[in-house]
């Protein structure tokens, strides 16, 4: 924001006298109408990036579109810009004009939780904020006054600035919400149930239990926390409460979000399970919003379809994440499945558990944690990038064309403008390299070499590791799994089932479904215990010992997460939901012939 003194100084420094006769311009000058058009075009560009409607904190009225432009053209800033830009050279000062226009439209967002019956769009549109009857309007009036007290003329609040009767208005607002909070000059967080300035009172606030407030906290660059009486949560603190280490630490403790992301969060698909767990204790008024409030955290948007059901909306969200991450931990969940596919969870609450850690036996006989999925992916991609750069350098040294990239067998593969070739669905494909370090490609193995009932053995898994799943048309998912037939199944008095599967140590599981009791292993079993393939099993976590079949067998012997599947008449499988994670262990090291089958889940 420019202060008044700064703006006056800039006016003086940029001022150029203009001729009194507008019809007789000196060389290098331009007319006022052209200046108006140029400034108006910049103002319209700025308005396209901010909320559709804003409340003026001076008069409490709502403005949008042309009325915002009119309000701007009535301002001193606009007339100052007309004075400054009467020469053609000044019209080229778009950055300065852009800053002035953005300063005029600088706005404050409110992050709050809906309470009872609040005034809505039509109430404010008809009479303005300051003419609304008490006490329903108390929140918005106090918010506008606080925004005005901080030096801002414009404010936005979801309850009043979104027309809930307009589907296009809702679609645009939901898709743009993260960007609007990110571009706001300030976000005021109103904690209506916090009366004292201490961490205990902060942790108890229901603001941390609402779905939409998650992205509002992550998106906003500048925040100020206010208590029930509209006094600042910290009495003496810098203007931006995100710059206060104690507040940042308290917000991290209350949300489970690391402090660096509280400070600034860049939307991405990285570590998706962690981000889904941020929302596991949050609720929304509409079930579909459990998905819609998360999509921009990952950097994409979904078509808003209220009425489709919360589990369908969350399935669409999760499938888009799965397409962009191939993260095996997204299959590790508990609770109710989606009605769209039994392999998908119905809500973020299904990710209540931390991801199951892959452990591996070291050569000193001790167990240690394996790589996380994100760390392993970074390691492999880093190595592959180094190898690719070395190959390109080698080919340049030999006079080869840089538009070609060598494939795994040494033959060049044409790429478009330097990009790596892709699989059929757009997944980047980097050919496998032969290396003593065991750097393996992430390319999937969905090919005809392994039919539905055939096994992909361990050696082939290391040579060509498949992705942990493949999303297919009609919402069915193909998952490569190590499969063990369930031989015996007993119901226990405590409400769990005692199970015995081929090659697996005895284990128990808890499910709300009534399962078929199995006492005779000679009777065909409808159930399979399946261990989803995890690409981390083929990654090298040590630069000394490459991943070999013996090492992979040792890794497979360690405890692992598994799914209980039921055969369907159409040849597909249904995942049976469990209330607790199934963790099992092989009875002995798997044989060389051990491998995965590709199962279709629906």
C-alpha cells in the first residue's frame, strides 16, 4: 500500500504538464480519452483476479463489475493517473499504474465459521451492511470496521458476497477461493468462541474443525487473529500474525500442519496423504464440500456438483490426486468405502492413521524405516535427472542432435521440444538404465506380457516396477497385488475375526460386515488377502547395496499393510472395509517365484 505522502511524492515525480487545449497536443502527448481507456483496461484486468463482489467499508454498500469501475473512476487515484499519463511515454509505465490500481482495490477477507442464521447476499445487496438490523449483522459490521481501521476500503465475506442462488456464482467462487485469499491484502480470522489469549483457548476453537478454514489459513499471506470481542488474539504483535513465531507454532499444533506451511504454502500434489490427514477432523455443512474445500490445496479444481453425494465428490478428488501422484499410501485407509468404488475411501476421515512405514532388514540384522514415498520419488527422479543430463552431455560431445534422448536400449527417442516421452495417459516415461546403483524406471508394466491370472515375478518387478494402481474407465481400478488365499475365518467374541491365509501368520481383523465363516480349507474361499505393490520396495535406500531379488525378498518378509478382497461373479474384486488397519507378516521368506497379480477392483 502507498501512504498519502508517498502517493503525493510519486505524483510530483511523475507529473507532466499538459496543454490547456486538448485539441492541440505537443509532440509526444496523448488525449485524456486514450488515457482513460488504457487505465480502465488495467483496472478491468485487476478486477478479473479478485472477488466478483466487494463491500465498501466506508458506506457498507456492495459493488461489482461496472460499479467497481465507476467507483474507481470517481477516486482521486484515477484522476491523479490521468494527470500523470498525458504523455505517451507515461502510458508505458504500466507497472506503476497497475500498482496504483491494485492499491485502490486492496481488500480484506474474513475467515470465520457460520453460526446460526446469518444475513445473505440479497440482504446486503438491498440495504448495505450498516443498514442491516442487529444482532444478525454484528459480525459483518465489526469486520468491515476492523478492515477500515486497518486502512482498507474493501472487504469480502463468503456469507454475503456469494449469491447462493446462482450455480455459476458458486462454481466460480469455489474454484477461485484459494486465489482470492492468496491475493488479499489481509485475512482477518475471527474466533468467535475464543475469549482469552492463551493456547488452550485457541486449541478449543471450532474454527479448527471447519473444512473451508483450512485452505483459508494456508492461502492467506497476511493474517490477524481476533477473539470474540474483536480484540487481537495477541495484544502486542506485528501486523502479520504469521510472522509471530509463537502464533505460528500454536497454529501448527492446533492443525497438525508444519510451521513452514503455516508461513507460506505452495499448492502441489506432493505428499498427498499428509494433506488429506489435515482435514480428517474437519466438517462441512454440505457433504460435497469435504472434497471441494481441498481441491485448490493440491492446485486443481473440480466441477461443483451439489447433490452428487460427499463420497462421490471425494472419490473424484482422490482419483485426480492418484492420477498425478501414483502414491501407494493412498490405498492405506480404514472406514467406509465410496459407493463409486470399494477401493476408494468415502472421506478424509478414512486417513486417520499415519501412513504405514515400510521397514527393511539391514545387513547388521536390525530393522530400520524405509524411505517415504515422497522421499523415494525425489531420490529416483534426482538420480534419473543426473543420468539424463550425463547422457545428453555425452551425446552432445559425440555430435548428436539434442532433440533426441537415448532410450534404455541405447536407441534415440524423439521428444517434443525437449520433454520426455509419455505413456498413453500422459505419465512421463523415462527408460530404465543399467546401473550398479540399481536406479530403476517408474514406468508401469500394464502390458500383455502378464495376463490377469499370471504372476509378475520378483525379478521382473525390479526390472520394470509397475505403478501401484491404474485408473480405468467406468471407475474400476487395477491394482498389482501379492495375493494370499484366506483359508480359515472365525468370528471371535470380542467382535473381531481370526484369520488364517496361505503363507501368512495368523491375524485378526475388525469389520462391520458379516463375513462367511471358513473352517475347511478344502472349500473354495471367496476371500483373498492382498498386499498392494508399493514402488518403494524397489527403490534403493542405500548407495552401497543395490536392490536385488534377495534384498527384495527380505523387505517383503517384514510386516505390511494388506487389504481383504472378495471375489465377484464378474471376475472383479470388492474391497471389504475394516475398522482397523490390517497388518500381517509372511511366515517365511517368499520364494523366487513369488510375484504380483493385477486385480481389477470395483
